[in-house]
C-alpha cells in the first residue's frame, strides 16, 4: 500500500462514527449495492460467506418501525433470534452507564427528563428514522458466523462512510426479530443477526 492510500484509510477509520439522525432523502439503490458489494470483500471463516443482506426501505421499513414501536410501547419483551448476554455487571455495566450519561449530556437531555429519554430510546426501535436498513442473517448461529458477520458489518459502515453515507449498527432495531422476519420474508432456517 502506498503512503497516499494509507493516509486515506487512516482518515476513513478515524473520522467514521455512528450516525443517529438522518435526512429524509431516499438513498439511491446503486449506492447501497456498491456499499454491500464492497463490504462483501470481508474475510470469512473457510471463505464461507454465509451472509445474506436484506435491505428494507420505504413502506416495508415503515411497517417494521410501526410494529417495533407498537410492541415496545405495549411493554412487549425483546424476542431476538440470537442469544444475548444477561444485564452487564461490574466494570462493563459501569462503562455502559458512563457512555449513556455522556450521550444524554451531549444531547442536553436531563436525567429526570423521562419523556425525552424515552423518545430517544424509541428512536432506536425506529432505526433512528434512517431511510434504509440492512439486516444481516446467517444460516448457522455459531460464534464463527457472528465473527464473519461483524467483519461484513464493519465493511458496510466503512464503505458507506467512504461514499458519504452515515450509518449506525442497530441492535435495538431487531429486538423483535419476528417482525423483521415476517415483513422481509426471511425463512425460518435463517437467523436475524443485526
Ligand atoms: C453489534 C452492534 C450493535 C449496536 N446496537 C446499537 C443500538 O441498538 N443503538 C445504538 O444507538 N447504537 C448501537 N450500536 C452502535 C454503538 O453504540 C457505537 O458503535 C459505539 O457507541 C461507538 O461509537 P461510534 O460507532 O460512533 O464509534 C451498535 C454497534 C454494534 C457493533
């Protein structure tokens, strides 16, 4: 790699950040195709490339958001395809709380402002109102596949950033995997990952 490429890559990695507020403009499908094609250059165990990428936009995405919101407001529990950790404890919990405090402070949301805090949480379930939402799924829920899908995901966010498109990886948005499964016609043999 020559020096120019090294500088470009470093700038890409250093400037990329999660974006949680979006313009309404639709994202051109050619741009999404390009981002996903680049991301698929990611390494994967035994070159398995077990990923499938679903892109939801427009009306199906609006239905996912509405269903997510409805379920969460009604107090429904998360129903993920994947095993998740229990509540964080100890230093992991401390870090989680510290990050949340910083985030709310940066947004000017006071600790006792329950309405704005709830509004922020619900935005996560609405995919932060992003105009498009890729969902990865794998055939095998094993750890190696999760590793492969993590590489793909990072490829997506970096390639998108390089093309001037902000993204956020959003675990909240698939808290109800069954909703995505139904709306995106994902077969039972596949796993909704993130
Ligand atoms: C697997 C995964 C799930 C995530 N889920 C969420 C989420 O549900 N809501 C959210 O706001 N950010 C989510 N994020 C984004 C992280 O919070 C973010 O990457 C982290 O705070 C670092 O910030 P940065 O991406 O701006 O560097 C997720 C990231 C990953 C990798």
